[in-house]
């Protein structure tokens, strides 16, 4: 998921502005929003114009999907998030993802190898924000290119940049190279996948015995999933210490020397559970960790859930149950 290395990601979930916008969030299957005006310039590029952009900036957390578009005979869509975070940075960031649609008529053993640019267009001066990536899209395993932390939202909103003009903003993708290959199912191929750390989905449960006594930053014990070590970080009063929202992140622990400087694509669900009623609050995402010799890379949510909700509904005799459900997919 080209990603922001060593970053914790959280998404704001407050929005009060009720102005209409021409793009609606689509949580799972994207449909062409009645309001968005995507336009395909040539077969190898796509532009997505969002009108009424100020309303989208004010909406609560979540991803907004473009309509489907076709490049090189395959169907794709873009996903946009304006509430992403880097660890240690309280600013909101723009994240953009390219996704291979399930409607693309490909056999399960086909791998789409793509090099492409994700763009935010400067509509006046042509000083676009461009980030170049390569990704192997697989019809069953890895349809998403992964989160790309593009620029801070405050930079996007600067009048001098002309990223937003007349309350509209334009995002896009330019394909540089695309090839399709048939995945090999030989024993050699399986061996390579195992050494790269592909894993089935596994879960880890962190029991916090006295949640109300927690202060500041708290870490879980390390645990192993997919041949790599991880740990959870919780800020019981929020990463900003406001006491309003609990913040929760998954971190990669310092890897073995042989794994450093590689990247790992992870499907992640973090949950807080009520141990009696089976109440559960879950957030799910796909994120990319960069393995370095430095402190573990972290992804998660700055506003995971309201602290009051945790205290009212998710504590049993002061005990709190946190679960991380993790699968390494690329």
C-alpha cells in the first residue's frame, strides 16, 4: 500500500457541515456517484473531478470511491480518504488508492503488473502532486495498490496551490506500464511466497485488566503473525490527550536484519470487545509497513472510538479486551 513509512494512521470522525456534495462515500462496492464527473482522457489515464469538495472535507471518517473506469481493457476505481494520519503528526493527510475492480473479467491465476502515477491536479499552475508506484494486482489476493499518503490536507487547501478551484478538486491516475502474467503454481512459487511472509489471517487478543488506571501511551506484549513480530499501542485519552477519543495502532516490531528495507502489505482489523455481551467495535483497513531497523512502523486510528463509549459499554470490572486480526497479503 507505496506508503508513508513509519506512520500511524488515524482518521477523524467529526463532520458538521451539511452542505451538499456531488460525491458520496461507497463503503464496499463502488457505484458511479451521481455527482462525480470522472472523465477518461485517454486509454492510459483517468481524471476524477469532485464538485462540492468542501462538504467532503467536513464529512466524518471513511473512504470515498470514484466510479468505475477502464484502462487497457480492465476496470478500476480510485479510493480517497481525507482524514489519514502519520504517527506523531496531528495533521490530516490525503490518501489515494488504485483498486482493480472485481468486475474485471480475469481468471483467478492472472497477475496484473502495473506501474502508475497517482495525482492531485493543480488546476491553475500545473504543479501537480504526483507519486509513482508499482504493484502486482491479483484477482483474489491483492486488488488494492495500498494507501499512498499524498500531501497534508492543509496543503491541499492552500489558495496559492490551486488544488481546489471553485470548490472542485481533481484526482487521477496515469498508467505507465501494464502487463498480465499467469501465476505459477509450482512448488518453487509456493516456496517463494512463504519466504516472503504471506500468511493466513490470524488474531491476537490483548487483555487490559484495569483500563481506568491507564495513562498516556500503553503497549501490548509483542506477538507473532506471518513470521513477523507486532505490538499494539493504545492512547486511552487519545493521541492528542483530549480525553474524547481513544487512539489505537498496530506496530511492526524491529525486524530481523534479513527482512529490513522490505515492504509488507497487511489487511488489518482492530477491535474492542465487550467480554459479556459480545458487543464489538471494529475498524478495518489495508496498509503497508516498511521494515526498517528503526522503531516499528505503525498504522491505526487516532479517533478509534469515543472514550465514554468504552467506559459505558465495553468494560467488565474495569477490564478491556482488544483484538488485532492481521493477514499479510503482499
